[in-house]
């Protein structure tokens, strides 16, 4: 979970450098909270399964790009 969150954070940070991603536990569920690091405003809370899916999709896209370059 932490690796997937870091991968998504690094990809997004290149486009929007003022975002921070934090893993939180609430009511027995793992969520990733996206905040504006300049203001501290919570922009989105993403369920863990969505982050894992997003990370996997990003890995698949990266793999496609690398195979097309070869």
C-alpha cells in the first residue's frame, strides 16, 4: 500500500508539486488523503483499493511505453 501510494504521489507531484499524500486509518478502512501542502486543505480521500488500481494502471502504462520504445 505504501509503495503504491508513493508511486502515485511521485507521478502526480511532477504535475502538481504542492500535493501531499498520507495514508490514514479510519473506521477500520485504509484511505489515502490528498492535501494541498501549501494550505493544508484536504482535496480528496481515496480508498486503498482505488490507489492500488491506479498504481497498477500506471505501471501498465509505463510498461507499454517502454516496450514501444524498444
